[in-house]
C-alpha cells in the first residue's frame, strides 16, 4: 500500500479474517455485528489508517433511500446549555454566534442552531439527525460552567469549538488569546498611571480559559516591585462576599474583572469608581459604553471557528484530528468611564 493510500474494506477484511460486508457493517456500528467484532474490525481499520469518507457514506445512504444527493451546505451551531436560549445573553456568546453566522453566509453556508440538550435527545440520536440531514460541519459554542465531554460520533463530523470548555475530545478550536489580552490590559492601565493592579475572578472563569487570565497577571506582577503586587482573587464561593473582603484587605488602585457585581459591591462599600478605584472589564462587548477594558473580538473568534470547519470540509477531513489546532485572536483596549488618567490627575494636583 502506498504511504498516503487508504486501505480498502477488502484489505481490512483480509487482515481481520472476515467478509467485506462484515467490515462495512462494523464501520457503521450495525446491530447485525457483535460489539466484540465491531471493536476488532475498528481497531484494525484504525491501525491501517482507514478514514471513512462521510460524503460517500451520505451518498450511499441517499441512494438506498432514493433521495437526490446534495452537497452539504448547512452547518450546525451547537449549544448545550440547560435551556435552549441559555446562551442568548448580551455579550460574548451572542457575538460568537454572530461572527460564525456572518462567515458562514459569506462562504455559502446556512448556519442552523441546534440544542444538544433537548429533552429526550440522546447524543447518538443527535448525530443520527445531523447525518440524515447531511449536516457534517459543527461549530460548538462554549459549554456551560464546568465544560465537559461531548460523546458524539466524531468520525462523520468536521468540528471546531469556541473556547476551551470542550475538554474531550481534543478538537480544533478558536479562542481569544486571553494571555496576551490581560497583559495588554495591564500595559494600558500602567500607561494611565495605575500601579497596584488587581485581578478579581471566579475560579471557574479562569479555568474555562486554561488559567490564561491568572497566568498573564502573575507574569506581569513578577516584573514590578513587591509593594505593587496584589494577590489575585479567584473564588469558588459567593463572588460578592469574597470580593468585598479581598478589596478591604488589599485596596488595589484598579481592578480587572469580568463580574458586573464589582460595581454594586464597591458602591455598597462607599468606594467611588473611578475616583477612588478604577474598574476594567476583560470582556467588554462591542456595543458596551459603560466600561473600560478589553474587547475580545468575539465575532472574529466565531468566524475563525467557522473557518476551521470549512477548511476540514474542503480537505475532506473528518473525525478527531491527529494534531489539534487552536487559532487565537488578540483583543483590543476600549476606553471607558470606569478608569481615568491617574498621571494627569496627579499632575493637576501638583499645580
């Protein structure tokens, strides 16, 4: 067999010692074949480098049912929140979807929303529905808190996740570059004259991005005098209570966060923003006017995830990739009313 040549079903059958039909049925998980035989045939196929061609599979299915063959032009935008519309909240998640949808339309696809947690819908049934409709490309939206595993039949799918919340399998993904984003935020705040810069997040919020927020903060703190270092707040409990205690103890000059609760807690403490302390959000929306901070370019992230799916479809690549690829998109600073130029304020006081 040539290095790049796929083994045929007959060659697999010869190695395993069964019929070509048995191989065909096993690779389709047919109930006519015992689980042990399926496992043996699939193991041999994997070792021989066999990769099914979903286009051919779809063609054969359609021919058996007398349907017209169509090029797959519909992609799925897969959400997995407990409720169908749980992800529809102003900010990053809707911008991810908007970016993916715009890119899909530009490339000639229709992007359909599919709710994976619909009552009574198993992950197997979900894949059956997709395959029956010739939907082979998936953009996986961020999963709810905690992330997790998606047990889909990946062998017939070209997929990419948005962010890092899909912990298994290790598929292609697109994300904001949180590590460089927070370091850029710190550089901007330092330019404005802030010195004691604090980070206040839930631990889950940091772990969902592979701890890139805290990593960037700790790297930046290592380069400043010890008196300017504020221990990051990464809380598992009630954020508002932990934040209030942390602020009273450390009194940062400015706070990097993703929580809207900070404004309420500071107001209850009698602390004025930005006169007494600055606030910068690590996820400022495109239409946000009430915060300073970092725009994560979420639409570009969504578009990048769609591009990853499109590239796989064009190359006829399906299944879990041998080498996972991550595309990271940098963020950009957005000026806003929750921070001020401390350097200019100090200069005016001297006058």
